[in-house]
C-alpha cells in the first residue's frame, strides 16, 4: 500500500464562487515559491498581489509594478501551488484602456504563469471589461473600496465608503458581480458596509479591512507574519513577529562572525 498522502483536488474559481454563504474563504498573498508552498497547505486562494512591488521591490506604491514583474512572480508562485485557486493581479495600466487591452494582458498572465484567474480594480466603469473577459474564458476577481492603483485620485490609503459614498461602492460591487466576477475584494470599508455588500451580491466577498461579515478574508502574508515589524495596518492581525526574530538572528550571526565564534569546528570539513 502506498504511503503517499492523498492530494487535495485543485480548487477552481467556480469552487470559490460556490462558497458563497458557506465556510469563509481563507486567502493570503504569496510572491515566491517557498511562501506559496506554505500558504497552499492551509488556504483556499493564493493571490499574487501587485503589492509585490512594495513588499519585495521597495516601491512607494503599486503604480510602478509591470506585467513583467507579475509574470515573474506569478510563475514562481505557481510552482508552489497544488491545491489553492491561484489568482494574479493585473498591474496598473494593463487593463484600463479598453476591454481588448485587458484581454491581451489577462491572456498573457494565464498563459505565462499558469494561474486560474486574474484580479483587477475598479467598480461599475470596469463592468464591461469584466464581462468581456469572462465571456472569453478568463475568470475575474473584482476589487472595490480602497483600490491602491487609484491612490492618487483617492487622496491616500483612507477608509472608503463612509456616509453616502457607501451606496456608490455597493453599486460598484453589484455591477462587477452582475458582469460575471466570481468574487469581489472589499478593501478598507466600514464593517457595516462590508456586511451589507456581502448580503446583497451573489458572489463571495473577500474582505481586507472590511469586517467579519465578508465571505472570506485576505491579508498580505508579510504583514500577518510580522516580517516588517515597523508597519502594521489596523486591519492586520499579527500571528507572528518574524521580523523581530530575524533581526535578532542576523545581529547574532554578525556578532559571531566578528568575534570568530562562527564558523566553529562542526561547520567545517576535514582533509
């Protein structure tokens, strides 16, 4: 009898959509193969976010992220994912011009990374593009509320949807769902609005700072692991403080090297 563990079936965008109102969808970002393997073991959905530009490349925002960067990191993550549904962000400037432009770039992401779906930002004004992609075989995840690619228009990374503006965001989410998006990310909204939208639309909502009423949650993996201990958005729960531990280990290593405690005899080779 084989001792090989039984592999879980690969989740698809349709599987994620079917989770509406059921067990919440667990999602994290990943940008590298080793992290993708860890996330894949536990999560339902892995997102190669354009946040990679800020997290790994030191960019001040996501606006400088290119298609080449998303392809590179999408390929790396795909090598580590066997079970979760894999979604790759479309970077700024790769889809806003026209549905045809979006189709070319979305098709490239699917073909060159092996992902199962793409994510794009924007509300009602992107519904035509979402429908164009979906009817041509490309699953799409939407994203409304705080849309980081529009940070210059929004005036910063502020909570969206307070007061009367909540109706606009609810309409945006509904338009994307009606256009065929299999899920919609809700970012940085009042909790009541996140719950309201989740109850109103027919596809799962994936919240990030939008409250517990969403159908799932997503975080940047580096944030929840505390890899950057000096940065913590209010909506992030820290499950580890790996940045602190890493800094301590690096300092200890450097001290050992300078004081000739490393390498020791057990780290070398005999003749």
